[in-house]
C-alpha cells in the first residue's frame, strides 16, 4: 500500500480527462478529492482514511458548487420550442373536428394544423378554440370559452 499515492494520482488524472471530454463541471471534484487523498496517502497508509478524505472532499465540493452553478446553468428543457409556443394559443376551426371520423383542421398563429378534440366533442367550423396539447402532428384543442 506504499504506492497508493500513485493510484490516487492516476485517478485524479483520469477524472480530469473525463471532465475535459464532457465539460459537465461535475467530475472535476472527484479529481480534486483524489488529490486530497493523494496528500493523505503520503502521511498514512490507512486506505480507509484516504478513501474518507476522497469522499468528504468530493461530496463537499459537489454540494457547494451545485448550489452555485444551479443559479447560472439553464437546463435544456427550459427552452421553449415552436411546439411549446402553441400550447394555450388561440385559433379557429377551419374543418369540423370529429374524432370519430378522424377529421379536423384549425388555424393557429397563421398555420393550419390537424386537430383532435380534447374531450371527443364535435367542434363546428368557425368555432374559436384553444390549444391544450400537441400530440405528434395534431393539436389537442377545445372550444375557447374565454369572454371577449
């Protein structure tokens, strides 16, 4: 166990290389924890103490930086796509919506979409609608009951 410093050094380098390949700002703290364990391995040959130092340093840095980076990193799912913009949009029926017959088209934001009724009711032409959801290439809609 006198060469444990070499194991910790190789782990530190390995974690740093992994961090460079994915840039997640997550793996780097295991590299720092490995360096801490490397320093402890020069002072004691007790693997349990070395491993505890590795764990403590890594976990503390992970939890501390997670709180900080969470404020500045925007998750990919928070970006709205064109489909997300359609939800809650208003439109008008241009072909009767009848789920049983599989018919129905609406015009929403200047575009024509195939549509299905959210609650299987038949919606007549020229009825104002609101988009509840998007399923594949069809809008799930219902009559717009808001007061004008």
